[in-house]
């Protein structure tokens, strides 16, 4: 299962994948600037976070890890059927438009990340 941490100075969010997730995604971490946070939610239905077409990764029933491509950009997902997904929507300057992962304490992690969402965002950001 993935772990989400905020770097000590609060400027970067790091998603560290579990061993199986990392092997499937062919990467160990996903990093993005905290200033690019736009919306943080917890989705109880894992499949609702999946947008666009599947790209590189592993796409099995109930377990999806990798990148997905849609019109507004690329998403990164590491979700499974038996757990809710932490869903983080990001701004245009981030490497992904959405990062959705299953984490041990999604509500607690979401609260922590919501405190980093910039308060002065324009309506279409």
C-alpha cells in the first residue's frame, strides 16, 4: 500500500509505492509540488477515480496501477478494490493532473493535504 508524506518544509508531496505497486508502475515514487494541490478527496469506490484510457501499468479487475491518459492530461493511479482511494487533483504545473492511491489512513492523509491547498486559487485553476 502507498504512503503519502509531505517533505519537511511543506513544499513537496511524495507518494512512496509499495513493492508490488512499484514493480507494476515501474517507479518507486511520485512527487509533485504542494503548491499544485487543487482538491483532495477520499473516494470509497476505487473505480470512480479511473479516467481516460489505460497507459503503461497493470490493469486487473480490482487492482489498477499505472498511468492513464485523458483529454486534460495524465493521471497516476495505484488503487485496489478492497480499499478507498485518496484522490488528489493537481494544477497544470504538476507532472500529473490526478494522483489516486490507496493509503492506510485516507481520511487523515486527506486532512493533512487539504491544509496545503492554496486558499487563493482562481475559480478555473
